[in-house]
C-alpha cells in the first residue's frame, strides 16, 4: 500500500474587525477561517471577529510553518502587508 502524502501546512494572515492583522498556521486555510469566525479559534480573533483572509502561503511542514509564523509576527504592519502581496491573496 502506498504511503499517503503528508498534508501541506500553510501560514495565513487574517484582518480582524478592528483592522489588526493576525497570523497563524493550519493544514486547511478555509476551514480554519470558518473556525475562527465561529468563535472557536484563537481568543484574539474570537474577540475581534469577523475576520477576513488577507493571504496565505504553503510551507514544507509544521515546523517550517511555525518558524515562519514566528518571524511574521515580529514584522511591522507595513512589512506584513508587503509580505502578504507576495503570498496568495485571500478570497
């Protein structure tokens, strides 16, 4: 039996209702957005929903996604927006 391919990991950016940018990781961007907007995601997004997807990018694995998430969270808002332009645009 062939080995199943690992699920891809993504780093995503959301714009919360207060205008702030939130960054997280997931294996399913659309599902995670629905979870956030249902009030079952992070406490920050729960308090500032609805959130809209700004952009996302694929990553090699969970570890790489976590490292990228950490580095994005240290960027300024302007730097995050510039990076988002290089990533896939949200819907």
